[in-house]
């Protein structure tokens, strides 16, 4: 009887231990979740998206939805918003969620349109950070603010490098190049075919966007300019020559180019594909940003869960780049950035951008 009781006790303790381990696993390891709660007159839908390593919040009141997306590591706590401060001026409303764990920013609304607080005259408890101004010129570029960005600005024969440490003119081509469609940025490197050649090329230039240093990557094969970049993985960039039906890997560290079998990266694994599959289905593994900035009728929006947040009152011509939550865009000859912590800031201007703004500006932070 004693042995039988001991056996039951061991089973009971084992169940408790296993249950506790399972509990700890789910509590301490990140996983997607959704929850809903209310604060004041607001209904809050809170989500953690494991695949994006970010939080999404939809804060609803009547027909108005204030959407937020915040990059942050997984937190064990739920119901992360503690309070919502409300600021009003006649029919205009601004809200500022408060949280002990996450950093929020104000959003405003008027007549059911939601927009960034930098477009409102309402003063809230939130203060935009400031970037130091440069107020100088280099060549034809008027520099208002550089901050910690590095810019490569195409000038038809090469690039102007502009950052806090230096300004430099990088010459690459003997003749002016007016259309440069095949170019790829990987971190602080810009990969550019040798546009001194026509139809086919056998060399890339690799520019370090921090110091302007140039390396050359030679190819044993002639590569057609009728090519597309498929994406990058670790130190390699992958290119598909559509004319010659050949895929290449370009090793930016070893400065080598290899002919490879047709393949596409899926879930960090290379999967073999046919040339027809890649072209027919437009397959690639180009970097994706979770911040969905869009241009509609020259108006810039951030779209979260189908809800649009107006970002700028300017007549925007082109989105140049998106880096995390920061978007860079052109109005005529002026390059701006918008970020939730800084609002809208003028960076650079160049009269030439009124006429040509395609693949003219490359940015690294």
C-alpha cells in the first residue's frame, strides 16, 4: 500500500512540475496573442505579432480608429496601455496613450480623418525630438539636416557622399548615365553595375556609404542589364539575368560572383525553383518593412490594419526609402523625413530632383 501511495505521489508531483514547465515556456517565450480591453470611452485591441516582433494597437471611439504599430521585444504583460490622455480644440481631438512598457506618440482626428500630431496645432504632453541643423551647401545640394544618416546622391557620373564626417564626390562613369535601373543596397553598401559598358557588364562597383571607399567585384560571365535583384541573405546578394536565364550570387565579403542553380529564399532556407517559376510568379526575397507607408494622390499615409494615418500636408511626389518607422520622401526638390519621434523634418534639397528623382537618393542609418 505504501509503494502504491508513493507511486501516486510521484505521478502527482510530476504532473505539477510538467504543468509548471509548460506554463513557464509559454510565459517566457514569445508568441502572438490578441486581447481587448477598455479605458475610459476607448476600446483597445492589442496584438503582439511574433513574426514581426512588434505590437499593434487599434484604439477605437465611435467611428474613429487610432492605429499604432510599435517595434518591441515580447513582453509577458498584457493590457499594456495604462491610460489615454485626451486633448481637444473644438471638433479636433488628439490622444496620447500612456504605458509603463512601451513608448507611444499622439495621434489626432477631425471629421473622422486620423493624422499625425505634427499636423495639429493642439499642444499635448508629447515633445518631438529635435535634430541639429547644418545650413550649408555642397555642390548643388543644400543641406538642412544630416543627423546620423549617410546619403549617396547620384549625379549622373557617380555620387555625392554626404554625412556628418565628410562630403565627397565619387566618380564612376566616363559618360553621363541618365537611367540607372539596376542597383542594390545591402546595409551600408551600394552595389552598382559598370554602366561604362552597354547591354552587358562584367563588373560591379561596391561603395561603402559611410566612407565612400570603392571596391570592384568582377564576373567571369557577361551579365545582361536586363537583370533583376532577387534579394540578399547574410553576405550575399542574388541576381537573376532574365536575358541569359542565369542566377548569380554576389559575395560582398569575398568580392566573388558565382553562377548558381535557380533558387529562392523561403523561411531562411533556399528552395530550388525553375527559371519559369521565378519569372512567372515574380518570386523574390527582397527586404520587407512592416511599416506600410503609401502614397495616394500625392498624400502620404501610414496604413495599419487597413486604417490610414495622414503623415504630411505636403504634395508628395515620391517615397524614396523606408527604414523601420522612418519614411523619406520628396516634394519637388526637397527631401523630407517623417518619424514618430521627430515629426516631419527637411533634410536636403537639390533643384535637379524636380526633373529626375528615380534612383537618385540612397540612405543609410
